[in-house]
């Protein structure tokens, strides 16, 4: 036959999109090899990769024959990007040329081909497998590096291969005569009818993990900061730590991720899919809350996401985990201000001329900052060398709306030298994590009973606050008086209630008491911009 159709897929935002590969071969004309269907440069160059892979796999190169080859990628109005289609194009060509025979229905082929026919990994295997299953496909063939990731999707057979020849050996139904040798001219095995050689991978999510980045007991002093981080982990609250350099802010932030509860299976699938699409992981499962720490020179697009064709940024890669912004005021003001929507709505909405997207961004922001550019403002031991203009510029970087969206502000001061020389005697992270897990379970059960689609106190809306967190009159009066004296905004007022509810959950208290409100108020910033 001179026509063949197979199926492939590519990443489209955070999901997969099925692409139909059609190949038509016309014999006896001048050689031509064209790709149609809105391909980008990487897709268009697949003609050369596919030709070399086919030749070095023991078949005649498409470019060595006098024929016209047209490869159509549909839907035609979808921009085709990346090397996802190499394997599918090669298989479709060989089928159209009559070199192999198989039923291509219900099968998906993914993978980049090397010139020697080796299959190379692609990004987004998990969401691509999920989309294939949704569309009724029963088998997916892809590089072996991506097989474990794709095998997380139940209901579809996953076959990981190392080369084009292995895939052909598995699917080919073309019979060869008995007089042929078992090996071809290259010394490789000939293909016989229904010869199945590719194993199906099995994957199991393991939640055993050693604490990364140290333990809270390793950090000397800083009990106030540790308490603030415990509250942040328990309720999913954003937190900022400020103090002179070298006091342990970065170490506290890195240890903080170990306090978060383990991810559920659904969350593992969600986060692994996001990281796979972004190319942040290949063939590995993200089984624990992610910790992202971009440098303060990071651009707006790298942090928030975007581009001509929208792609996820750091705030989406930190989904269900921690986004740590060290040297917070040193980020560009535009970058800092762009955090408003993700901090408030837990999503990022990106619109461009060639498309729009909504990416999830439900993360805990952990910010660290010095009191001034040199770090010595307010210090009794060192003099601040910053100019007044430098101090003004530094303070203006953090606007009122951004400061309002950060729930807890904790001071991380200098530690007495005598404490630094002793052994760590503080509470271990494991004990703190147990309290955090209990508080999270209380919140989960509370909102589940009330039919709310939220899991932590930080996600409560204004309507939830009025109906769920009912304050006694004396507690409400205390909050109102404090808010008036401190000049809290409406957003800050509501966030104090959320923090107080989390503190009460950590103490397993059914009601928010006055002491919970007082502690929550202590975490508001001491200076206003």
C-alpha cells in the first residue's frame, strides 16, 4: 500500500493533544519529502532524523528512492512542536511502503529518533498517556526512559522501547518466508509474525524519604521563626523571614519543605504531569512536595510562565509545594508584583495573541530578606553603610498589596555564639511534622463535612470565614480593636482570622480563643509601606 495512518500526541499547555500522522507515497516521480500541518523547526527536521533512523535500522532510506512522500499532521490548525512525532512518522512510512504490516488503531507512538534508530525520551509522558486513555487508545509505545512515568496511568498498556527496531519487532505482522535466515545482512534478528518482545513496566509510588536539607534540631535558636514555619505548614500560609545575613533564613526555608504532609496518589500524578510537561523531570516521579528556589535575577516569564505559546513557570512548578524566594526585595519589582494573582487565587491566568492558559499555582511562598541591602540596618554590632536612596529603593520594592498577601512575618535575629557551639537540642522535624499532619487532617475533615472544595485554612474565602470561623464577642472585639490600632486592611484582617484558626487547630481547639488572635496579630509586618 502507499498510504498509512498512525497516531501520536504532543503536549498542549498542561495536557496532551492527539495528533494523527498520515503518510502518502507516490512512486516514479522526482524525490520529494514534505511535512504539512503547521510544524515548527524541530518537527520539520524530523525528515532527516527519520530517514537516517530507517536506513540504520535495516531498511531503505526514504530519501534514497525516487518517490514523493507527504506526511500530514492533523489537526492542521494545531501548532506542532518538538520531537514527539519521529517514531510515529517512521512507523507510518514503513507501513505505507509495505515494509511492515500491523493494525495501527488504538495505538499511540511517541519518541524522538537518533540517526542510528535509538529512541530518546520526550517530555510530558504522563499527561500524554492520560489523554490517550481518555480518547480510547489501548496501547502506547514510547522511549523506555518514559515508560515508568506513563505506567502510572491505569487502563492503557505501556511499552517502553530502546530503538525503532524494537518497536517494529513488537508490532510487525509481516510474515517472512521460511527459507530466509533468522538474521539480516546487519546481523540483527528478522521480524516474524506477532513476535512480542517489549515488557510492560510496573510502577509503584514509594513514600519513604529521608529529610532533605537537614533537620530543625540542627538549627540553633530561632524558636520564633520555627513556630511561624510550623503554623505556615499547618495552614498552607505564606511566610516571610527578615533579619541580618547569616542567621539561618535559607536553612530554615530548606528544612521547611520536610514539614509538609506526604502527597496523595492524585497529587503525585498531578505534580509529575506538570513537571514532565515543563521538562523538569524525565522518567522520574515527583512523590514529595516540590521545593523551587529561583535566583533573584529570574525573569518575569520564568517565574510566572508565559511565552508566545504559554508554558508553566516556577509558581506552577511549585504547585502543592514550596516557592522559596531568597533575597526577596532583590527581585525585579515587576516580578514581585506579578505574584499577586497566584498568591490570592492559587492560579495563573496567561493570555497571549497565540493562546491563553490557566495554570495551577497553589504553593506556600517562603520569602527571605535582609533589613537593608547591606544587611546591617538596626544591628547593634555593625554599622549600616547603605545610602538613604538605597534604603528607599529597597523598601519600595515591596508594595502594600504584596505585604498584605503574606500571612506571617517573622524576625530571624542573630544567635548567641554560645548556642552556636553546642549540640542541637531543639525539637526534631519529625515531631513538628506530626503536629502539622494532625492539624491538616482536622482542616480536611472540617471542610469535607461542610462540602467545601478546599483543604487548608489559607484557602478559605470571605464567605467561608463568616460561616465557619465564628468568633465569640470578646474575641471579635479584641480583633477589631487590634485591627484599628494597627491599621490593617480588610485582606490583612481576614488573614489574621485564618492564622488564628490554624493556631487553634494545632492545639486541637474547637474554638478560636483570644490567645490565638493575639499570636496571629504578632505575625503581621511591623512597618507599613
